[in-house]
């Protein structure tokens, strides 16, 4: 339904309507002066026929309609369209991923790191309002992607995660500290750090418990996920060629997952600890974290104003100039010289 911004402007329509009523009820003179109703290439007609009178009435009516439409346009018609506005305060989420050599173990087919990357990609695709960042760590820790809502860029950075790009080891404390540093200046009310690792902390200048206390001071909740079929496994170490293709087996080393450490980190920060013994469990745990840390979205119903004057203005303009052109060419009325 259309509304009018200035309904009083419709009073302008009274002028052409009044003129129309005047000519409709005007007393007709029985005596006509010589009128030539048509002028054109055929020549002049000598008398006004019934058909030509209706033509001139139609032209007059077209003028009245055009003027009324102009009055309607000046009144500025508009339509109110309902609109749902979604507002929500996004969550800042930092994912700390272990890239130590043990993540190449194939107890998760094709490997632990490939399964972890796949689960992270699915997690990112389910978020819509949140900023997400990625830290990778092994013997040291680096920021792979700062907090961002550019999910396409974020997914490309997940694809670019590779093993053996840093010194070896599992510096869980360094990974957590790097994540805390990234979340520290966040203005979000909810800050979450998700730790995925398959080993125990064995290197690094920062103790994992110390990093957890720092996270608690900054209001950061840490969820920990341990990856691996058992707490202690033998991990094969392979050689790789220049193209990154795995070649022969070099050695087998023990890898130890410390569930107690992960539970302590989560407890100190109000988070939760998980032990993923297979890819399906890892997927379910990440989905559970996704459901626990949902963005609160508020839906507000508003009305959007949409102007509706363009089509009436075009019709009025075209009609007015069409009538004017016909009156000045084919249907011009002239008087005979007396």
C-alpha cells in the first residue's frame, strides 16, 4: 500500500479537475465560428465532425490526467516494506593447531593433520558473524592468520598449513600464549581459544599452566582436544623428497598425549577437555564446541521506505508531451480569418 509524504500536495490536482468540470458543464454556444480542427499534409477540413470532437476531448482528458499525476508525484508517494534486521555480537575464536611431526601419524586416515584441517574447515564454514584466527605451533608458535571475518582467506590459510616448517617439538605453552596475545586486545565479550594437539608439552619457554592462567586473566575460555587413538603411540618418521612426497621410513618414535594437562588447562579457564580417539569423535567434539559458543543474534523487525514516484512521473511526462505534440501537429486547431 502506497503512502504520501505530503498529502496536502494533492490539492494541486483540484486545479486541472476544476478546469475539466468547467469545460464539461460550460454552456455550449449555438453559433460556432469557422474552425479548422485539423491541419496536416492532407489539407484543411471545413467542418468539425463528431469524430474530431471526441479526439479533442481525449486530448483534453489526457492533459488533465497528466496534470493530476504531476500533483500525485509532488505528494511523494512511498511504500513501507517490512524488513528483518539481524544484529549480533560476534565471538572471537582463536584456533591453536599442533603441527609437530607426530601429527603425520596415520592412525587417523590419511593422517592426523589432514583430518584436523578438514574439521577446522567445516567449523569455519558454519560460523557467520565471528572473527576467527589460527596459530600453529610445534617447537615454536606463529600466527598463521590473525582474527578475521574474511572466511575465504581464512580457508586458504588452513590449506597452506604444513608440517616441518618450524623446529620440532610440542610447545603447547607457546601456542597458547600466542593465542592469548591475539585475543588480548579483542573488544568481544566472548573470547574462545580451541587447542588441538596430539602430544605432551616438551619444549618452549612458557609453561602451559602459566599460559592458561594468562588466558583466565584475559577472560579467555580454552577448549582442549587431544588427538590420537591412545595416550602413548609409536609414530613413524618418514623421509621426504624435494616435492614433499613421502619416501622411506626413517625411524619410529614414541608420542605421548597428556590428557591430565589438557583437562587442567580447560579447568583453569572454564572450558572443556575432549579426547578424540578417531576422526568421527574429533568431528563431534568440534561441532559440540560450535553449538556451545553460538553468537547471540537479535532479530528486529523494521520498515524500509521505498519511493514510488518514478513510474507516475514517467507516465505523466510522456502523456503530457504526447498530447502537446499531437495538438501542435496533426490535431492543431486554427481559426479562419474573418
